[in-house]
């Protein structure tokens, strides 16, 4: 009778969806990953990307829903479920209003090195909690560990109170942290760092993985608008013995080291192997480096993705074996996407696109505007300060109220070809109805205590660059803000969901999936296709 009762209880719990919490949540960010890579290159994926895309819940219309499409804001939003206006991380770096000094989003002069490496960084500038904090609040014995090639990615996904956060150091050829997190490196991290991973694992050259014909369909390998890597823009790329620790960035091996390290973390910290839910966040950065240098349509990008697909495939097989297929859940998204090389867009897509060189096309013009305004206002002080602030008091002295001065600034800036709209602080700190295009995306990006007096919107499909090659992101356009968002667990019913969702939804969705509570005032919401 007792047996029957237990069986009935089990069946009823199972049928009503009360399956036990996952023992491990794996939260993956692929830095700068465009959502279209999955469809475009699906035929080449046989590993981790393939498992997620063919067997997971795939949101094909996930957007950041804010304008600051950069790494710092992107990872803060993934981790916290809040847009930059709430997380405080409104850019990778900003100018402090009082001191006019630059602030890097994870910089912290009080965070010291650990075992004489790392230091200098912490989540001090993050003003909200993250998914790992919510988990540990409910079950303090849960472990939260994050790892990335980039400090800001690891730190901002990790939240305020994780167990460990690690990022890559070229000089160490391994992983470091700061004393914000711990006073010493765990022994397994010291062992990893002593293993000389780069020299042992980075081969003599990075060469193409697939057949030549798979790459030539995309476009040329040798292309003038690509940044050179070791004096060339074409495969293969050699590595120098003894210098691999500094050369692996911008190649697949910069991601492989993070995935290998993550497996060591699972093994040594017994993640997913105890009676509580643990969280492992991984951010793979080299899609961003390759995207900046060679662009999203390059042979290098396809090859990198094919490699990352394999690394993640190996990683999931490792988890199947060591934790059990039924005991973990994976979410994958990105901090932002990227604009194609303007030259590639013009030549191969017939898209009107432009590269503005900052020193030639922008700076002389904003300098001239500043001089003109100084003259007009009869002011000895600058009117435009650090491309961030407006000298309103100089306006007052000249008899102009703030709106009148802003009007002059706006007219001047909009006469510069690269800019198509200007958003002032007063328009960004309110939620009043406005018919300005993209205003809600800018408002979602605007954390007032750190905000500039004005933001510009760049012409669509164009970039402002310091160099005549490479590309970037940071605009509110969908090529920068449309990101992948996928959830996978064993026996999920595969689905492609086309409604618009946001990267901020990832954190509350994971919390609800694993059964722990999360703050009420998030921007993201749990996604109903993943959690009932
Ligand atoms: Zn980037």
C-alpha cells in the first residue's frame, strides 16, 4: 500500500510538472553572436550548437530591447534580468560627471590581486543582484561560478555574491580573479595555471576545419576591409612557440581554454553533483574578437563557430557523463550582435553602408561645432565636454535656457553626416509618450547617475571606426541587438518561437525553471514556453 502511494505521488508530481530542480544550471553567453548564425551555418553544426538548436526551445526573435549593445551592459542584463537603466552598467566605460574621468564598468581600485595575479576588478558598479545571488539567497550552499576570457563578462554575469569569478590573463596564460571574491586561488585553478595550457593545446597554426568550398560560398578570405592577423587576412594563421598565451585571443583556442577550464570547475567543485542546484556561467569572447577584426561574413567567423560548436558538444557530453543528462539545463544567449563590414554590405549585399573614420570624419566636425558655439555664446569654456556633457551654465550666461542651447547643439550635430538623431537627458529620464524613433531603447539604456547629457544615433548600417578595417556594434539597430536565446534540457519538446522576447528574460526564466524566487521589479519575465 505504502509502495503504491509513493508510486502515485511520484506519478502525480511528475505529471503536474513538479520535476526535481536541475542540479546544475549552465548559462552560456557567446560574445557578439548574431542570431542568424544558427540558421546560416546550421548545416555545419554537429556538436553543442546543434543539440541546442535542434532539441531546445529556440527563440528566433530575441532582442536586447535597449540601445547600448556592448559587452558590459549585455552581460549585466543577461545576469540580472535588468536593462542598463536599472543595472547601472550603461556602457563598457563612461565619463564620471563630477571628475570627468573615465570609468571602466568593472574597474575597482580596492580589489586587489590574488596569489599575485589578477585584481583591479569587481562588480562594485553593478547596482542590482543577479541570478546567482537569487539562487544563493534561497540555498546558501549552492555554488555560483563564472568564467570568461573577458573580466567584464565574467564579473557582470556573476552578480554581487558568487563563489568564484575567473577571467583570462595573457601574462599568466591562465585564469585569475580579485580579492573581492576570494583571498586565494583554489588549488585546482593553480594547477590549471601551472599546466601551461596555451603552449600545450594551441597548435602550430589555425587552419580551416571544413572543406574550402564551404567557406568560398560566403565571400573572399582575403579582403581589404578585414583586420590583419599576423600580416594577413587569410588562412592559415600561425602561432609562435612561447607566445601562445598572448596570441590565442581572436582564435578558437581562446574559447577552448575557457571550456576546458569550465570542465575542471565542474569536476573540482563538484558542481551539479550535490543535493542543491549550482550555477555555472560561461562567456566565450572570441566570436567578438573575430567579429571585430574580420566581420560576421568572414571565413574566420564560420571556422570559429564550427570549433565552438565542437567544444560545446564535448562539454555537454562531459556533463551527460558526469552529472547525468537529466540533471542539468542550458541557456544560451549573447550580450549583443554586430554590424557587417560596411564594405562587405555595399559590395555583396547592395546595402548602403558607410565607415566613418573618427579622426577624419567626426572629431574635426565636433571640434568645429564646439568652437562655433563658444564664439556664439562668447564663452572661454568648452560647450561640448568629452562628447558627453553640455556646458549649460555657459548657455545661461549667454541668455540661453537649456532647451535653446540643446536646439543649437542638436542642429550642429545633425549637420554631421554620421548622426541621424540626438536624445537629451530630459527625454531619457522620463517615460512620457514620445514619437521619436528608438527612444524606448535609449531610455532602457539610460542609468541617469552615469548618463551623458546627450546621446546620438548613428546612420543605419554605418559604423564609426578608428581604423579603415574591421567592424563594431553599439547601435540600437537589430543587426546589433538581435541575439540568440535558447533553452535546452533533456526531453524538452523542441520548438521554434517567433514572438519577440528579450535577453533580459533569460535570468528570471532560469530562476523559475529551477524553482527559486527572483526580484519583482526586473525588466525580464519568465518565458512561458520554458516554464509553465
Ligand atoms: Zn565587441
